[in-house]
């Protein structure tokens, strides 16, 4: 009986630790490696919620993962989404709409390929979008399971 209770306790603690791991705000991501940029215009199927101009950044562990196709815990990608303003045949950056983050931790995020997905709203470092990331994020990234759920590559 004592053993059974201990096992239940240990299981509860492990579950609590797993559930408490969340994706951190990617401090200083603007100084990381820039991978690519893209503008999504009105009328594109992904306009909601990804309309605007986005830039994608990778931290050093994410860069190493792209090169070796083996991601280590701590690898992070950021999808930085800004509005854009069109005027006089120019397209320039507008306000930040959100950042989408993928943080690798093989055990904590085992259900979503080892990647934790998160959205920080606007310029906030703390306001997270309430969403079920398994359906809103991972379901689409699953289509690139062969590249460890990562779409972007580094263009030398
Ligand atoms: C409908 C498909 C789709 C959904 C849904 C989606 N993504 Fe992506 N994501 C993409 C594509 C495509 C790219 C590459 C964009 C490019 O090439 O500029 C991408 C790129 C990224 C990147 C940069 C790393 C990489 O894989 O290239 C991050 C970080 C990211 N998405 C996070 C998220 C988060 C967080 C969510 C959920 C809120 C999400 N994505 C939902 C399709 C999707």
C-alpha cells in the first residue's frame, strides 16, 4: 500500500513538472540569426492570423539543429509578425502583431514532436494567446515531420 501511494505521488509530481514547463519569452531574439522573411497579403488563406510581414530567427542551438537535423533542448525559433504599410510603391514594416515561438525540449513537449509552441501578443513579453497549440500550431507543422517539424532553412 505504501509503495502504491509513493508511486501515485511520484506520478503526480512528474505530471505537475511536465505541465509547468512552458515556452519562455525569447529575450534578445532580434540579435539571433535571421533566416528569412515573407509577406502574406490579403486574400491568402493564411491571412488570418498570419497576414503581414514576418521575419524568422534562430538561436545558436536552432542553427546547429538545422545543420545537423538533430535539435537539442534549448533550440528556439521565432516567427516575428509585423503589420506592413504600403505607400508610394513601398512596403515598410508596421507595428508588431505577435511573435510565435517554437522551443525544443524533447521530454516536456513530447506530444508535439519535442517542440513547445507559444504566441506572445503584440509587443508583450508576458501576454500569451490562449490556444490549444496541438491543433492551432502543431497540426500544420506536422506536415514537415521529415524536417523535425521546422519549415525554414538557412539560406547562406
Ligand atoms: C497553416 C500552417 C501553419 C500553422 C497553423 C502554424 N504555422 Fe508556424 N509556420 C508555417 C510555415 C509555412 C512556416 C514557414 C514560413 C516561411 O517560410 O516564411 C512557419 C514557421 C514557423 C516558425 C519558424 C520555424 C519554422 O518552422 O520555419 C515558428 C517559430 C512558427 N511557425 C510557430 C508557429 C506557432 C507558435 C503556431 C501556432 C500559433 C504556428 N506556427 C502555426 C505554417 C504554420
